[in-house]
C-alpha cells in the first residue's frame, strides 16, 4: 500500500512485495500477495496487470492499462520464488507474463527493441515516451534465463545504449521520462508533460545498473557524482535537469541507500554499503527502495554495513 499516495496499490508494489517475500523466505506472504494480485489486478485478456488499485474509488481498478515495470517486477519475484521453493507454476506464470510483455509492449526504434512503459498511451506523432527506470536489467536477465532464445538479452543491450544517450544536466543524469523521436529522428528530449527531473523514478536507474554490474556506465557515474557533490552534506531529493534547481528537502533514506550501494559497487569487491533500517523510512516508496537495495546487495555479494 502506497502510504504516501492515499493508500493505493500499484502493480510495481505487488511485484516488490513478491520479490521481498522470496528474498526473505516468507512463502506465506508471497502466496497472499500473489493471490491478491492475480484476483484484483490481472487483466482478463492476457497475463499483464492493471497498474493501480484505489481502495476508496467507486471503481477501484478504473484503468486497465498495465505498467511495464510492475509486470517485470512481478515476473522477477516469481522467478526468485521458483529458484527458492522449486514450485514450477511460479516459473510458468513468469514466462507467461514475459511473453505478453514482448507481445504487447515491444516496439522498434530504428530497428532496436524497446519496451513501452505500458501497452497503451505512450505513442504519438511526436514519438514514444519512455521511462528509463523501467529498464529493469535484473528482471531482463532472469527472464532471459527462463526464456532462452527470446529478445531479453538484446533488450538489455539496447536499454544500456539508451541509458547512455538519455542523460541531461550538469551531471549527465537520467530523467524520469524521455521522448524518443519518430523514425529517422536522433535527438532524445524530455517530454513537456512531466517535470524534467532526476527524481523519484530515475533514482532506480543507478540501482538497476549497480545490481547488473554496470559500474562504469555513465548514467551510474553521473548519479554518483551528483550524490557526492561537495556542495551538500545530504543530497537533495531531486534536481531539475534544465535549470539545475534542486529540491528544498533531502533525499529520503531509500534514495540514500541506493547512493551507498552505488558507491560500494564503484569502489569494488569487499566495500560495504550503508543501508538504513527500513524503519527510518516514513512512506512506502522510501521503505521499498531500502529493501530493494538490501536485496541488490545480497544478490551481488555486496557487504552491508
């Protein structure tokens, strides 16, 4: 439940809940989360999931569109569960989600594969709007192993290339959203419909890069440079990539956890990441980022201070 957003639930959060339950060997919670997600959010015509549940709304699920990151996290959680508990239906469901993501959200940009943020609503005459944080490299890797011969390795390769190009501002940071031009266009821009920020979405880009071992990627190094800039003792929560204006409030604990994980991965083997207690976070999102970083540390063998 997104405690900072009127108690709504997102497919993203359900995917994270599945990942956390599998990582911490809590099968009872895993099956409860999976049951609710399948019963309430699963779309009737495929294996993807509606992106939002609003408990106080007359129609709690009023938008059937999916969120690609949520479906990727759900699939990754299912594959983590299969690896831990060897229950084949978890793996089968993850593969079904992966197939429908490729069927419904895969597009080509000058011949290169990319996944839309959702099956509908992100294409226009101006181009495709993408969310860089939806390039979930650990999920791509897990699905590539479960679905040999499919497009996942190429999606990871092209996602890394897009993240190299989609960087803006003084530190060369990933934006929350980026506009990919129509065929023949080459200039990536930030769409006018969202603030041009490195913020609460884009902070997941360096997390997924560090998790995937891409410790020399410029998007990761740019984030590290921003977080360690000597002008602030604690980094701000966001920066405007056009004006350079920063948030008037500090990055929450979950963001600081990612920054520490990134620094440890850059420093090399044996260097520890300082991960705050989840109890230091006052909302769902910061707590989730903290737990994601913890899981990433365990997956990469990064010591936790």
